[in-house]
C-alpha cells in the first residue's frame, strides 16, 4: 500500500470561446434518448424532505491509502481484494498526489480510474469539487458498480481492467457512468453531459444527458453533486441541474462502488472535499 502526498505543478488554462448554442441543441437531443426525463429546479428542492446520513467524507487533507490494480492481480485477473485499511484502488497509468486539500490525478501516458473501496447504498448523494488544469480532457464518474454475476468489482477471478473503457462498459462489471466534462485536444467542448448504463447485456446504454457547464477553460473548481434515488439519477453542477433522468429499464442497478475516470488527454485534474450521504 502506498500513501500519496506529492506536490505537482499546476498549469493555468487558457480561455477560448465556447459554442453554447451548439451545446444547447446537443444536450436537448441527448434528453430524447434512453431514460425518462423529469423536472426539478434544484437538487435541494428534490432532497428537502429526504433524510440523509453522511457515510463517507474526506477533505483530502491527509495522504490517501491507495494500492494499484497490479497489486491485486496476477496476469489477467484479480487474485485478491484490497485490504480493509485501503481507501482507493488505481487502475491504469497515473500519478496520484495530495496537495493543499486537493487530490490530483495526472495521466501518465494512458487513461486511469481511481475507485473508492467502499460499497455505497442504492440511494445516495455524492458531491465533490472538480478542476481542470489543462483546457482539455474528459472526466467520468462510475457509480453503482458491481460484478455482473454478483459480488464486488475486486472479486478474485474477475478480469483485470487496466483502465480500458470497454472493460467497464461491456465487461464483467455493471453500473452507470456520467461524463460531466468533455473537451477535445483542440479545446473544443462537446457541450453536453451524458448518462449511460454499463453492462454487456444492456440494450439501451445511453439514458440521456444535459447541458455541460464545465468546458475545460475556466481555471477554478466546480462543485458537482450526483444523486441516485433508486431509479432516478440527477446531476447538478454549481447549483444547476444538468439532467434528471429515471432508468425505466427492467433491471436498474442498486448499490455499489464509485470511481473517478480521466481520459488520457485530460493530462491533469484535481478533486476536493468528497462527501457521500446515504438515503434510507
């Protein structure tokens, strides 16, 4: 197990114009696909009468307890689970450090996924700060992730994933993922968020999406909240709801693990004050 507390260099991003009109129409089209869209003015409105209990919280003010996937695998499959004193598992290539209350992920020649080792309940609210350190990249949250045949995502016998996207979306684990920021290598934002359902037996993988607030060009943190209320999934960024979608399929996913993914061209991003509240 390694404890991470380095001091990487932050690179300031350069502002470029964002095609917001295009973003609006892309997001509107995304809402027509997959799950059922609902309407709410804010996540606080949805949660105002909901009892919540904080079940995990970190300000990243201490070194994190992390192991790499290679420490849990032998050849092409998992052979052991992370021990109880491990909080995070890194899959893929990245340098991980903690500095001034920020968890920094720096892509090291490939994609990466950083899993929290806790199992979270079927209904929860997760919130965290996210900040680009280069004006490009694609960041994803995996959630409600479990083994496709039952059990956790680190069960011995499951295939090694190595941050290859297909191993998370069409492989031996099920779950959901949302891409909440996406800007290509030329600095052009996609303009929309996506919500997708992962699993090799899933018919409708794209459940919908919404307008993307984060474009990779603003050098500041954004506060992100994702609520999973049984079948209903809501993404809010800086107090504005991006999507509010219900998985109307026959097999909505229940509880599981959450993980942060960065595509290689993200280069570097940081995360702050992660809190997860369980909902009865």
